């Protein structure tokens, strides 16, 4: 090896920097995701695709980003990596993750999305997509094994470019096609007479939501813009966002309240009273409108999917879109035609085209946020009720979820392992529930009890957090149970 270059394996970069690699791509602290680290990860990803003969030099590679303060810098590093390996960088702008993915899949080209999704803006990430779909678990191993070589002179001692690269000109094709995806699928003016309030904060999807809802005839108002990044988590809605929704509902009329997380792949949908719907309930309602025959969802989602009797098959998986996609492919192989996947965060996926009155919605096997609020508002119209009344179509099952931040993963794993080994101890840690009547270890520890309540504990896969999901027959009880469990989990950290 030349003294002027260095060769590293991706696994060594992970150990050196703390920037992990998994289902959501590369993620870590923004300062750890230096130009050098972002460049090397991108090189490793493209090398892997080359070796799999999925791409070859000269091909276009698309990329885009969210509104985090570190995103512009990381996008420049990604563009440099694409160029240096002999590919043609296609910069799609600041657009939603599903907009980039839908475009790249249709073009059969690789793509990279620079985003940290819902996590705080002191962190960021790069999500990698194959030309035909998301990176799956088998691909992760191959990318980790890549060995990359880089000239030492490219970066200074802090890992910053010595000569900063520039971004290519922006290509708006991906964004325009994303709008057309929904404007062409749904009937013109189908939302005429409806008023939609868009909570835009720092979501990269705010403009797309505005154009799509307005393009279908809705009266759209935008509220809550933020110049600084807001870490909206659709699985654990912040108290500030709950208060904002109530304030807007008190001040003005609207039929639907809608937002997304930072990169626009997870929906946040509220009714006319400013009450946010759980993502897994919103997704079930959307699947109903789209006449899904079978659904695939992680083990953390509400059991309303089974209890509704709306679907011929419900398949449960581990948490993460790659597992949902694999489950959807399994059901399609078994002969199901209209297969939908969704996650507890509301992210909605399809592996087959969906038709509606002669119009076709192309498959999009990655999380999307736009289709869910559209389908919910149209479902309410189909039944002639406001959005708040759609809950009456469902059995009374309610979920709550929250997380403890900065919770060491090793403590989470150790405590959960002790509960698995000694189920009788559960009654001591969670008074009033007793010993679990059923235990599911598909992903974390999901415990069902005789009173039909559920507690699911799971260390986060991409941050030092311990998540808790609870389910009960009323929203009040689900939240109270969640608070009780969080209190016990907090005590674990302090012991």
C-alpha cells in the first residue's frame, strides 16, 4: 500500500468512529460522520453493488437529503464518492426519502438518502438503496465486509475535505414524479371541500404534501414552520406537538391534520379535534381504503389488524422495513395479490401495484408517508363521517409508546434477558399484571397478560434508547401502563 493512501474495512470504520451500520444505513453523531467517514461509507456501498453486478461505472447514482444542518456537507461527500468511482451523481434536492426511492427504483439506479429520520439533529445518517429496493439484511453483511482505499491527502486531521467538493446542479425529476404518483392515481378534485392543515416544522415533505393535497382539490393551510430541525418521532409524539395540534383545532376548522418525520417516510395524522392517530392504526385504516387482502407488520404494532377481521392474513415480523419487505414478498409468493406492509410508526409499503377505479398506484417497497393521510381522508368520505369517527370501525384496542433516551444498550439487553430467563420476576417489576400468559421474542420482549394487556420492551436499533410499547382496551390505560413501565425502566438505569 502506498504511504499516500490508506485501506480500511467498513467494520473498522464503524469501530473507529462509532458510526454504526444497519437497517437504516449508516448513522451516528453528525460530528462523527465527517467528510471522510461519509465518503468511505459511500465508496463501500457502491463497491458492494459493483461486485454484485447491480451497477457498473458510468451509471447514474441518485442522492438527496433532508434539512438537518449537517446534511449539505454529507451530500457533498456522497457526490464526491460517486464521481470518484466513475459514476454520474444525480442530485435530486431536498426531497422525501420515498420520492428519491420511487424515482431510483423506476430508473433502476442506486440511490443514497442523507437523513437521520426522526432522531435529533446532532445526529445524521446515509440510507442506501439498491437499484430495485431497500438494502436487506443479507446486503448489510456484504457492505460491512467491503475494504476501501482512500488518498490520505484528501482529508485533514479532522476528516474534512482539504478541497471541498461542490454539488452538481439539482434535478427536480424525482420530486415532480412523486407528485404525479398521487395526482395521477386519485380522481381529480376528490378532496374538494376538504380543509387540510399541514404541520410543516422542518419536514422535507411539507412542500410535496401541500402540492398533492391542493392538487386534489383540498383547501390547504400550513402551520408550524421551523428553520431549525425538529425531531418529530411518529411513534413517540412529543408533548409540544400534542399541544400544537390542540391549539390549532381550537383556533380553526380543518378536516385533517397531517405531518411527517424529518425525511417524509413516516406519517403523522390527526383528526379534526387535533388528536394524533397512532401510526399503526392510521396504517390499518389506509390499508382498508386500499382494499388490502393481506398485511405484514412488525410485532410491535397494535393487534387491531387481527381483531378487525378486515384481512385474510396478518403476518408479524421483526421491527424494521427490511423484515416487513421480506414478509410481503413471502405472502405474494403464497398467492396473495394485494399485500400491504406497515410499521408502528405509520410507514406504509407495497410490493405490488394497487388499482383503484382503473388507476394504478405503482409498488413502492419502502416506507411512504403521503398515501396514509390521503387514504384516511378518502375513507372518511366513503363512510360519510369525520376522521375522528373512523375509530368506531375498529375494535377498542389502544397503544402507547415512549422511550428513555441515553439509556445504555448493555443495560437494556441485560435487564430484558433476566425477564426472559425468569418470567415470574415480571410480576415483581410490573405490579398488577402478574406472570405473562404469552411471551414473544421476535424482537425484544413482548409480553401478553391474562387481562389482554401487552407490554413490549425493546432496545432501539439505531440509538442508545430503550423503547416501551403498551396495549390496552382504552387509551388512558395504555398510557398509564406505559408510564408505569417507563418508571420501572428508569429505576433500572439508576440501580
